[in-house]
C-alpha cells in the first residue's frame, strides 16, 4: 500500500515515467497539478543554462590588458633605527676603557680621598651614558623620541624591563616556594608528633567497666536498703528512713524504681505527721479548757492566735491526708504506733460532737 502511494506521488510530480502496470492516479485529481509540473520543468531548463556573470567574467579576462610585472612601493619609514654597533669596534672600545682605568688607578696616589674616588667613578659612569635630551637639538630629539616610541631601541628597553620584572617575580615566587617548603616541613613534624600521640593510646575499658559495676552495685544496695525501710512495717525510725531516701536519690535509684521512692516519701511524711500529731495531742490535753460561757454574756470573738486545739485540728487534717496517701501506696505501719487510737483521740478532742439544742 505504501509503495503504491509513493508511486502515485512520483507520477503526480512528474518524477517517474508511467508504465502499463502502474496504478493510475485517482479520477478526482486536481487539474492545476499539470500546470505546476510544467512550471517546474521550465525552471529546470533555465537552471541548466549558463549564467550571464560567467560570460562577462570570461570576456573581461580575455579582453583586458595587464602588465606582467608586479610593481610595489617602499614603505614609509617614520623613524629609522640606528645602525648596529660593530662588534670589533665595541671590543676595541672596551679594551681601551679597561686600559685607561688601569692607568688611572696606577696614577692615583695612596692619598686619594673617598670623595675624589667617588667623583671619579661618577664621571666614568656619566661618560658611558648616552647624551641627555637637553643636550640634543630639535631634530635629534624628535628622532630619538620616534625611535623610542616606534623603533627597535624602545622595544629593546621595554623587553629589558620585562625581563627584569620577570626576574623579580621569579625571585618572589622562589621565596614563596621556600617559605611553603618550610611551612610544609613544620606541618609534617607536627603531624608526626600528633601521630605518635595518637598511637600512644591507653585503653580504659576495664577501669570504666569496674567503675560502672561498682556504681551499679552501690545503687542496688541503696535500693535494697530503701525497700527494707518501706516494706518492713517495723522500721519506723524517721531519721533512718530519711537517710535511706536521700542516699537512694544520690545514687539514682529513681531511674530503676521511681514508685519505691514515692512510697518512701509517703511513709516518711506519714511518720512525721504522726509524731507532730502526738505532740499536738499532748499539748492540747495539757492546756486548760476554755471557760464555759455564762448565760446572758456575749461570747468573746476568737483572736488570730493559734490555740492548741486549732493546731491539733490543723495537724489532724494533714495527718489524715498523709495516711490516705500511704494507704493508696499500700504501705503498712507498725501496730506499736497505735495510729488508729491516736487519730481517734485527736478527733475526739479537736472535733467534739455537737450537743443538740432542745
């Protein structure tokens, strides 16, 4: 199918000659395609013809007279370079200069001062230098400036300056390299010392293990002591229980068994409250009773001073709260403390039953 479609397209564009077995184009072919094919063929014929520019170029080539010799002009010289010095003359000048210096040194007396020697050296150096710009006339100054600006003489001086600058930079770089070498050497020495320090490692695992084992053993012992004070109802010594509780906190027993510390705190608070209740009960029993009110007299108002009965009532209330917390912790107290009897006495004394009014 694709081959047939391509053949139809080629026949339509005129790029393929029709044959007997070719598929004929569809009947609904656009008639304007024939005109397009004719225009395309005419364009191909025009393209095969030689262009007019080629014919004109050939005509000019064959009918133009040109000389067989190439003429050139000398370039315009702005500033001519000075002539190169003769090596033999330069060598002869140096030899004569050295001979003159030797003769001058031989002629100089031993009494020549330092200033005269310095002045003689300055004169010799000045004689070797070229004349200054002020000593030249106008044309020579212009020529010298042009030579320095555009000629080889100025270029030579610039190259000499560039070489000197390069030498200076090279010296700085060499100095930096030496400093870097010294710094690297010092760093290597420090690194070696650090390496030796690291290699001298003393393991402390056994010591730390022993310390940890001992600390855990002490913590376990403090926990056992505190558990003995809490669970044994006969252990009712307030000071001993307080010491055991503080030691347990110091060695971190709360990390292992926090409810045990809470129970110990509740028992310690209950024992302290019972001791305070007994003392307040004795003080209230020993205090004289308040005077009975006389019929017809006004009852005086109670002052802000706390009476033994008021103190007993306050301590009784705190003791009852403490005993309730201790009961919630399921901690028992020794029967020798007579907790129930003491509380009943305090209640009877601090909270007497009200007499019904007839």
